[in-house]
C-alpha cells in the first residue's frame, strides 16, 4: 500500500516536471541588471539629492525631538518613529523611478517578444540581457 502511494506520488511529480518543462519551452527569457538600470535612470541623481536633503532634515527633527523627551524608552520610541517616517518618505520619492523602470522593462520586453524578465543576479545561465535596451528606453522619456 505504501509503495503504491509512493509510486503514485513519484508519477505525479514526474508529470508536473514534464509539463512545466513544456511550458518553459514556450517562454522567451530576458535578464536585466536592476542596479545598473536604477543608477542610469535620468532622475536618479536628482532623487538621491532629494532623499539626502530629507534625511538631513529628519535627522535634525529626530535630534530635537529626542532632546525634548525624558527617558531612554521614550527617546528610543521617538527615534524609531522618525526613522520610519524617513523610510516612508524615501519610498515615496523612489516610487516614480520604480514606475518608470517597470514601464521601460515592459515596453522593451514586449517589443522584443520576451515573456519573462528576471534579475540577472538570480540567473546562473541563459537569458538575453536587455539592461542597455531598458536604459535607452528610460532615456527616451528624458
């Protein structure tokens, strides 16, 4: 009985592997270097300056707020709150860059007929690198 169940499970696994292999045969895979794309975004340097200005401001706010409260626990709470506020503001500033990058990846992938785009750093072998094409697409909107 146990052998029969093991055999059935092995057959099921084998069938799913074969089926996924057939599905992957239809995939056309591209890879990108997301860090290179981000660093080459036309608005990256400007956004980094905005983030640095915001961080400096938050640091001053944190210092003043921590001086205004007594007790280590209260200071820790203030510090964590200000750090969270800074992270949220940084995320908001970066959001438009990420949207632009996402759109550029989609445009290039569709134009070249790719059905899957992966992070270059997560792929051991294979895929067509479209990083430079994505950077060019981003710079078209400049």
